[in-house]
C-alpha cells in the first residue's frame, strides 16, 4: 500500500498534466456537442422536413456507431479524401460530434415535455415561433433537461480515454506510458482510475451546483407532475 | 349602424372527417361582451383559436376592424397582439415571475423601452389586483391568481378584442369568483370580449349577447333575457335547463358543505 502511495505521488504531476488535457477535451467536446445537439434537436422538433431529416440522420449516425470508429474515420479516413487533420482537432471533432448526438436526445425530451402549450401561450401574445422558442421554451426546457443531461459530462469525460489511440497525450496515454516505463500496469492504471474518479466527483459537484442555482421556485414540482 | 370590430363570415373548421363547426357568422361590436355557451365538443374553443389564428381554418373569413386577417400573407403575429387570449389552463410562462410574464410581451414583441414597460406591467398587474404578487413565480400562485396574471399578460398588449376560453373551468370553486370579478370589471370598462364559459351567472349578468352553439352551429343568439326567459329553440331551453339544474346542485352541495 505504501508502495502504491509512493508510486502515486511520484507520477501524480505527470498524470495531472494528462488530466488537464482530458479536462480540456471534455469541456471542448461538451460545448461543441451542446451547440450541435441544440441545433440538431431544434431542427428535428421545429424544422422543415429537410432539416428534420438532416438532424435525424446526424443523431442516428453518431449514436449508432462506436466513438472509436468515428475517431478513426476522422483521423485515418479523412486523409484519404484529402482532408488531413491534427490529432487534437480530430479528437475534438469526434468527441463533439458524438456528444452532440447524445445531447440532442436529452434536450429533445425536455423540449417535448415543455410542449405545445407554452408555444401557444407565446404565440398568443404575438411572439414569433423562434422568439417563443428562445425566450419561453428553451429557458424552461434547458432547466428541465439538467438532471438527465448531467450524465453526459461524466460519460464524455470517461470517453475521452479512447483518443489515446491516436496518441493525444491525455490522461489515458500518460497511464499507458507510465505502465510501459515502470512495468507496473496495476499501479499505473489504479492511479489513473483514482484521478478519473476525482475528476468525476468534482464534475458532479459543479453540475449539482448548476442544478440548484437554476431552480425556479414552484417549478420543480410542476416538472415532476408532468 | 357601426361596423363590427370583429366579424367571422362562413368560418368553417374540419378535422379529417369531422366538421368541428360550419359557416359561423359572428359579429362583435366594439365594447360588447359576447358569451358563447353550449355543450362540450361543439367547437367553441376551436372557434376562438381560429379567430386569433392559433389554429388554421378550412373555410370562410375573419375580419378585424374591417381588414381580413385570414387573408394570405397577413401578419399573424401582428393579429395576435390585437386579439388577446386567456386559456383554460392559464399557460403562464413558468420560468418568469408574474411581473415578467406581463412584461415579456412589451419588451420582446412591442419593443417598448424598459422603464415604460415596467410601469405598464405594474399597471396591468394592478388592474387585476395582483401588484403585491409581482415577484411570485406561477408555481407560487393559486390558480385564480395565475389566471388573473394571464389576463394581465394579455391586456398588456393593448388588444382590441379579448378572447376567454373557459377561463374558470380549471379552477377550484372558491377561486372562480375572483377571476369572474376581473372579467366583469373589464366588461364594465367596455373591453370587447368573447367569452366561452359554463358560468351561467356570469353570462346572465355580464353578457350583452349570448350565443348558443351546438354541434358546430350557432343555434340561437340574443340578449341574456331572450335566451334565459324566451328561448326560441327547444334545444336552447333544454341546455339551459340542464346546466342551470346542474350548477344549482353544485351550489347546493357547496352550501351543504359549508
């Protein structure tokens, strides 16, 4: 046990460097995925047939195939079409596109729950459809989505591990390097597991804070009823 | 004879095989309160929604101040600022305080300067007697209070006509009075209103005209006196008799409980 402690302390700075990149990838992917997911779900819910089809196609494609396949297609496949992207950009694209498909589904559920009634109320005072979406539906739907959506940052954080396969120097890549250098895979992967665990714990705390801070008095019980 | 402020000509609505209502001709003069009564499922609510274009119609026309608002290319959002609507389930914006519910249309639709909008929103809340609840969210208000905020929200747009779609049907009996009170006051102030309701007391006392609809048709219309005491059609008499008896019973039950 004290051996592991010494091992952990020794490699912690290196692991934290990787953790920084992991966190960066997570935040970037989450933000890109949120924008994409929001656009996709709005297109799917309120768009014309063309946009609806496009959105459904995107969501099904990226939810229906493994992240690793998407990553390899972008990093190793696109150069075949004359598009060569850096490791970091490939990782960012794969994570963002993948997360966007999941986030679209989280958001769609809550937009449907807020529903036609609020749309009708907005329209009844002369708001346009998109104004109603922006000022009435989204502020409620996004709040309603938070509990279910809270899975996504955690899940994405852990998914970033796969990008070590295209040699992005994130947390998992560091662990692999340390394992190779020290011939101690157990210590190395145990240490990395602890770092992931700590990051997930912190992330959860942030998400819980967001959920509390965005609460509307008297609204939660309404949401539960619906 | 003045021109009606609102008029429907041959207005017709069809859902698939079902005709919801057919060839409805309705004229509403400025300052008039029209109450539409009739059994459920006769298209009264749908009629209101067709009038402010929330639902598409399948035939006929609607005129506001002599302009055909059902004409192709007419700006629907513009129309709905002029025809306010109050819903059975209030439909307040749940993420906004009572004050912001009233204000949002002023700032986001009318683009009113903020200070002016604030004053106006407060004035409308005052009008429905809820200035002291301005900071409350819908979830913190009673049903009656929510409905009064919804009325204030619609009034804030300075509509030419107000539509009420069974505004008290979702309320507990003890909360109905406060909403009807606000509506009666509006009628006294000569707001033009079309009210769909089962509240016969309100219809008798406040309406200038009552329209009895059944199975998608206007069966009879006239003053409250005409309809309550000298109905021309048996169906009108039957309906009024039934509903008065029903509500009489309710009143009695309430009395027994108290």
